[in-house]
């Protein structure tokens, strides 16, 4: 008995697990979205392990969004200027697309903005950026219109993307990029982390919107269900449907109701006849009893 109970609970657990797996294992994807723009959670890490270890990227990224277009999906990162403290010295940081000091000692020229593909190749095509209205000071006390947004074409979906960008400040600047054979100095990666599951709410909202649109379209048509023909009282335009208080008029579908009534009547009559046939009248039963008694008396 105990073994039977154990097997029963184990089987029930397996059934529940199998039912839940399709719901939890599947990650959200921009392929599930129609053309439009959607907010997404993302973070940027541009970590330099020198100078006691400094994170330059995280304070600069303010928000991110996914734009699904006809030619693919794009991610736009929105930046601000920020600051970090290095050995008690405050550095006002920003992303610079045209730094005053240009070198390629890290294998990628200062100021290059790009994204690495699945093969680790740096891609700078289909990358767009905008500059801020306000300015920040570089190491030469020059006012710089910093990069306040970058848009990348997503060549593939991943939880992490490697970027190339130049973070400048009023003290110094660094081109962040992947390791490469051309680098003569130490390289520091720029890693963008994307939480695709944060798209779930957008996907659910879109599916709900589509369902509501379908219901609204159906409500504007003549509906015939369960023997009733339903029409809007305003002449079929459904103008009041948007408020959820549309007035309707229901008309009997006489042919359908008549047919249903005839079928029901046939079942009732047939059942009654079967019951009458299966039951013998009391008078007939009494006659049979009297005949048996007479035979016994003889």
C-alpha cells in the first residue's frame, strides 16, 4: 500500500513538472513581438581592474529598449554623463565618439563604436548614435557633446553582447573592446547584459491587445449563437462597444429553435412509448394470476 502511494505521488509530480516545463523553460524573444518599440532591462559593465578596480559602464547606462522593424531587431541604449572615484579623485565620465586623443594601441581606434558578432568580429555597420545637447569636459577642459544613445542591429539573440566604445573623462579616457591580435596594450571589455525575460510583460500585453481587437471586431458583426441573432441597437455600428456598455437587441432564430423543439419532442414521445410497452397493465396481470390458481385447485 505504501509503495502504491509513493508511485502515485511520484507520477503526479512528473505530470505537474511536465506541464510546467514548457511555461518556465522558454525564454522571451524579440521574435515574439510585432513591429514596435519595447522597454527592456539591460546593464553595461566596463570594468578596469587597474587603479584598485573601477566600474565605468554601469553608471552611464540609464535605460534600454528593443525596436522591432521590418528589417530586423535593434537595441537602443540611452546614456548619461556620470562620475567615478579613483583614489579619492572624482572623474566625470561620458561616452565620446570623437576624442581629442586618438590611438589604436588596444587594437581598436579610440572613439570607434561597434558590436561584436557571434564569431567575435567587430561590426560597425548599422550602428547609429546621437549626441547630447549639453556638454561634458574632457582632460583638456574642452566642452564635448557626449553620446547619449547608441542603436545596434542585433545579429543574434544572447544574454550578453560585447561592445566597443570609448569612455572619456576630465582625467583620462579608455577604448573598451575585446582582446585582439592587434592590441599593443591591455584591453578591457565592454559587456552588455540583456534580461530578455523582462519582455514577458510586453508580450502578454500585446497578446491581450490582439485578443481584445479580435473580440471588438467580432462584436461589430452580426452574431448567431445558440439560437439567437444578436444585433447592436444603434443599427449595427457598435459605437458604444468601446465603453463596455453597448446596448443590444436579441431576436429569436425561429427555424433553429423549431428544429430543436421537434427533436426534443421526438425523444420524449419515443421514451414514453418504450416505457408503456415495457410495463404490462394490472388487469392483464390479475387474469394471469386467476388462471394459475384455477389450475392449482384442480
